[in-house]
């Protein structure tokens, strides 16, 4: 009887674990590795946008999720703001936290940045979607 119970439990556990494969996992948004990745995504955001005279830079990763796909899929909600780096002076590909600082009183927005990466193929694809504008006084 004990052997039958173990076999049944083993099967149930296997089925339950299989349901988790490919599931979305919440991540610690304060982990600095997420902010490093988001800087790469914001470069793409600035290359594809003509909004304003200044580049947008990440202020804070609000939420982070991951999913195992053919590689890894990362989904971030990111608070971005205008930097002091002018679009005419600094190319979007040159943006970095060392070169560009947050502009005092600049516009802020919440964006959804999705990264699909396959590091073994040196493959990275970003999708960027504006969620909404954020008032300067709003705490996120």
C-alpha cells in the first residue's frame, strides 16, 4: 500500500511541476541586474521615439517578471524620466548612468519593457510600450 501511495504522489507531483514549466515568476525588482538590463532597453526606447528634446533614462524598476521560453523572457515596469542628455548631443546608443543624469523637474512616464533573450546565440529583442505619464509628485 505504501508503494502505491508513493507512486500516486510521485505522479501527482510530476504533473504539478509540469504545469509550472514556462510559468511567469515574479522577481525582486530591486535586484541591480534588472536595472542594468533596463538601461539596454531604454536605449531602444530612445532610438524609436521622437518625444521631447532629451533622452529618457530609467529611474526605478517598479516590477520584474521572468518566464522560461526559447531562452528567457523578462517583463519590466519601469519608471523613466527625462535626462539632461539632449537628443542632438548624445546618441541613444551611448546612453549610460555615467553620462546622463535625471533632469530636475523633467517629464516622467511608466513603461513596460519586455526582453526576449537567448544569451548562447547573442540574441536580444526588446518590445517597449508606454503605460502612462506620471506626475512629478506621484510616488511609485
